[in-house]
């Protein structure tokens, strides 16, 4: 599975794409826990998760075919 990483989050991952294997469907909350273990600095950061182009909540399930993006907080006008 590929995560697309944006903004300042690339400093934590040292890349704009992160690959990992996913054998079963997991929730966004489980994904965040997994990433927190691999990248401890992520715990100190606020970010949004988008699945297939739409903002996702922690209960949403993802599969190996989902397109996942990690987005830093944004504001606009």
C-alpha cells in the first residue's frame, strides 16, 4: 500500500511516499497507531487522513487498494 505524504509531514517520513504491506482491512485509527510506532514524531503532529480523495474519520476501514493521503492542517480563505 502507498501513502502519499504532504507538507511538513514529509520531514517526519523523509519522503513524499511511504509503502507498507496490508494483509487485512484496518481502520484509520489502527493505521495511525501503526504509523506512530514507526514514526514516533508523528504523535506530536496534527494531520488529516484522506481516503480516495475524501477526508476520513478514525472508524473508516481501508484496504490495500485504498488511496491514502496524509495532509497537514490547512486553512484558507
